[in-house]
C-alpha cells in the first residue's frame, strides 16, 4: 500500500515538474508571449471561474 502511494506522489511530482519546465521553455522561446491576454476581462473571468471550480472539486479528493 505504501509503495502505491509513493508511486502516485512521485507521478504527481514528476508531472508538475515537467509542466513547469514546459512552460518555462515555451516562454523563453517566445512561443507564448507574456501579457498577451492582458486586458481581456471576459477570458480572465472564465479562467478565474474555472480555477475556482477545480479548487472546489479537488478539496474532497485531497481529504481522502
């Protein structure tokens, strides 16, 4: 049981690290432009609403 928990935590850590490195690479190569969506209030509203829903839905999962 402990080994399965350890594998799951290692997988989450690895995916998080890879996503961070991918984002850094995309911004450094200027494939993504910093501040590109600045001032677009509708997109900002949808992103914030989505992030709140993900947070609310992940709380019960984190407590298990």
